[in-house]
C-alpha cells in the first residue's frame, strides 16, 4: 500500500492511513473490524498529523531558549479527544470522507471513544481548556498530572441511591498517549533524615517509580502542540519471584499492587487514616515527579541554578500540588547546595498558585503526624519555610503550621510569586477573607484572572448548528478571536437570524430528548423549557434549593391544574463524593422526586425531572447546547468562578443566578435584562448567617417552602421510608448554613419571571442571542493571555 505523506490532510490520505493502522497497528482485516477497531485506527491516523507540529513546537522552544510554563493539576478533564483533534486540525470533512470510503459510520466512531476519567468537575475542565488555549496561542507549556486508571468513579443509581463503580476507560488502548519508559523517576516516602557534611540527606524507606505518558494537545488550526504528561505509578521491584516460588503468590505481586494504588483512583475517600495517607502520597508522587522532570529539562539547557525563575514558571492549580514548594527547596538546597534562604526565594519566584475556593474545609490541611511519617524531610522544610517567612515578615500572626496541622493554602501562598483568584468577586474575597493577613503582608501578590472556556470544544464541536450560523453571519476567524461574537448584535433583531438561532436550539433539544428516551426512558416535551443544573453535588451549589422549587412547582400545578403553566423539564447532572453523606441524600431526593413527578398524569407535558447518571464531559456536550436556562444558584460568596456558567451563556442559555463568582461578570457583560438575578448578596449572606433563627423565620414566612419541606419530611417522595429525609429537614430548619431557606422565595419569583418570558418565543430568543453575542470575553484564550502577561512573563512563539 502506497503511503501518503503524514502532512497530507486529504480525505483519501486519511482513509489510506486509517486502513494501514487497522491492519498493521491492530492486526485487523477490514471485513472483520469492529467499531472500536476503526475508531482506534482513525485516532492513530489523526494523531499522526499532530506529531509533526508537536515536534516542531518542542524544537522551537529549545532553539530559542524560551521560558516555559508548567501547569500542575490533580485533574485534567480532557473528555474525548478524537473529535477535538479533528476540529482543531480542520479535518471534519476529510474524516467523514475517510469513514465513508471505509464504509463505517463516522458518528458511531466518535461516540465509541471513552470519556477520559481524569477529573471530576470545574477544576479539571478548566485545566483542559487551558491546555487547548496554551497550544492555540503558541505558548511553550506542559501540563502535569496523574494517569488515573479508574478516575473518580462511574455513577449508577439503584433505587435512587448513588452507587459508585470503577471507571474502565483504560481497559482498551488509549490511542492518544505515548509511553515514555525513559522518563521515569523514583519517588520516595517514609524513611529517615541524616546530616552529612552539613547537609540533610533523606533516605526514603519506600519508593515507587513514576512513569511518564505523553499526550500531544493540538491547538486551533494545528499550528502548535504542547504536551500533557501524566504519571503512572510502577513498583521499583516488579515481581518477587522468591516469594512466588515458595507459594506465596499474593505477596509476590504485592509490590506492583501497592504502587499502582497511587495512580488508580482520583480523590480516594479521605475519611480514613489510610485514605488520607494515600491522597497525600498521590499529591507528592505527581508533584515530585513533575518537579524533577522540570529540573532535568532546565539543567539540560542551563548551568546556573539561580536563574531558574527566568526560564521556568510553575503554576499550581489549587492546593493539591502545594508540596511543590518544599520539594523544590529540597532540590535547590539539599541537592544543589544553595543556602536555604536563597533556595526558598528562588523557589518562590518560580512558583505561582491559583486559589479556587473560599470554603475553609476545601483549603487542604494535613496533620503534622502524617507529614512527619510520610515525608519527614519535607515536614522539616515546611518548618524552615515558615520560620523564613516569619523572619521576613515579623508583623505576621498567622503560621503555616497551627495546632498540629499544616495549612497547605498558607504554604502555597508563602511560596508563590503570584496568587490569583478566578473571578473579580472571588479575588476580592481572597484578599479580605481566607488570605486577608497574607494580602496585607504581600500587597500586589494577589491578582485576578477570570476563568474562561475554549470555544473550540464548547461551541464549534458541541454545537455545530449554532457555530455554523455564527460563521454564516460574521464569517470565519471568530473561533480564535471570540470577542468577535459582538458582531452578531446587529443581526439579533433580524427575523431570519432569529429564526435560524431558534431552529439550532430546537434541533439540539430534539436530539437531547431522543438521548434521554434511550438512556433513562423519559419522554420529554421539546417545547418545554430545558432547565439545567449540571455540576458536582455540594450543599453550597444548592441542588437542594432547585429540587425544593421543583417540589413546590409540582404542588402548585396540582393545586391549579386548569392553569396554563409554562412547561418545564428539570435536568440535573453531577456526582456526590462517596464520603459526602448529605450530598448523596440530595442525589437520592432528586431521584425520588423524579419517580413521583414523572408518573403523575397531571404533569404530562407540564413538568418532568431528568437525572441521567454518570455526568461527564461527553454528557455536558449534549446538555449545554440544548439548555434553555442555566442554573448557577450557589450561595453568594461561595463559588470561586464557575465555567459551566460561561459555557451555557456562550451557547445561548440565560442564567438563573446569584451574584456569585463569574456570574457577576456574566451579568455585567450580557446585560441585567438578559439574566435572572435572585438572592442575597455576599455581604447580606454573611449578615443573615449570623442572625439567630434565620432559617426558622424564612420557612415561616414562605408557605410554599413550608409545604415543600413538609412533603419531604412526611415521606411524600419516599413512602417506603417516610423518615428518609428527616436529616435534610433538620439541616434546613436548624443551621441552613448555605441559606437555601433565605433565598427560596426570591428564587421562586425569578423562576416565574423566566416562565413568563419563555412564553414569548421572540423575547426569549432575543435574550438567548444576546447571551451568545456578549460572551466572547469568556474565552480561555483571553484568560491565558492574562496569565502569560501578568503571572508567567512568557511570550508566545510564532510557529
């Protein structure tokens, strides 16, 4: 078979390469190949076309001795990669033609790809968007994380309960990665520290090998590609043959099993001592491997260790990699002999920290006992870093180590050149709440970089109907210059544009309706308002308020069935952490409410509830383009930013939201008339929370809320166990820390305003179109340009 050049992007060349890989990479005859075989073959054929720009980008970074960015994150929720690569390479027509020539269904191939289980929610999806933008902008960068074999978990429902099962995404070949056996580092744990010639020498008591797996991430139009390097844990001794030979078979395989545990599961349950130790092991494992890889690359090019900050910028995505500070100091001080103070300052100038939360319990902390046990040298270094910081700032009162606990947020802040929040409101609150003292000690260290999303995946790929309409209206080029969406505004009142915009949305809703019927057996009304809340299940995100409003609406319709109600489809999606009991009760309640509402004949065509299991990137790509209303209802002052809110607005779904996170900026940009605002402000929420009996008074003042809570407490939705939701009732009546009761009536009223406008298709369509036209600022390209300019001091390379 003649082979076309890899740079040949024609459909015929792609077809030849796909069939070549089918036969020679997978040993399959086309006549007997299954969908998976063809999908893997197409993936390798597309990957071939990424390798050349990937190599070219790496060579350019080395040749110019450019400063590089290294992005450390526990999560990279990259989703499926085949369509993403095809879109960025501009190979859509060619890939379809190649599949047609082979007689295979292109859409079936795309649907066959597993969703890479490398994250949970917004943190990991943001990291994935950033990788796309770093490559699109030609910024020399590398992402570092863990190659989880099973990810978080696959969610199923059993009689409404959430059941966690292992994800199986790696049970078949992962076509996008290159295993780098030569890029391996031994990572130690436990052991002792001894002094030798005036230096501290750590002698670990145990170790695993971090093995690198590289995935090229191609940018828009294929001009530049960066690398996502994920670490898999391997044993230092693969197999104990002596134990095997005496019949101790399990013990013989134990080293491999123990090592692989580190890279098996994202966020192991940390309610046990073993779980906490494993989680800290994971964080040190990937951080230490990444730092060593970074230092190896730096020392291959440069000899002066003191100039590290001029050539390396390391970004810590949340506190998970905060151990990078002590680890980098250890390498500079223990291994390269820099005086401690100089090592600490050199490390600090290299590291930057992104804060993602204002919830104290979400700012990681580890017991001194665990730290001394697992990482004895690092615990001593943390003490020295804390002392160094105190000496340089004698007015400080807050220590990194407090009452036997190491506060990782404080450590990350002390060891950072820049600390950034992820929305304007969040950054202001970082300065006045969780890091108030640190901000006073280090004015100018905290800056804002409002999050963004990549339009390539979250509009071009997932919503072709709308993206084609945009191109037909304003031309090409907006995909890499998203603020050009503002050029849509003069067309919004044009009847032809409005009709096409509405048709694109309706087509997405019909497609989603077919999928819901197939997945969960629910028949939906495509004319209903598709009201969507998809995110991690957490009390501050207030899925509980949404389901209470659903109950109240169900009760209202039953009381006045003759009324002309605006039809609604309430769609929920999200997972609860395995050890988070309240969140799992909320999951169960949503399913119980759905089981009652969806069989009530009075609700037919008026109200339905859908909760498809196992929410992930692929599901989001279905739900977001079809959404009419975006639920962003967190308690004010608790959501750092959000990125789902941006994706919904970009795809023409007005927001139902509080003044929280990036909702504030969305409302400012799309216009108050195109946003459904409700609820207390951050200051009002703080004041209300301090008011004794606030929940009792709010319930007493709201007959609707009273009735909804009473329904769950008396077992209306759980007749098999009437007491099932007494715990949720107590939370609402007693503490209600997240102010569900205080905001409920305002939420109800905002929902009814949405009902009224939705009944006028022209008015609703205009709101939706303005959301799309004014969301261009929320591109992750804009966010990354801000990081490059304000944090990393890095310039793009002209490829």
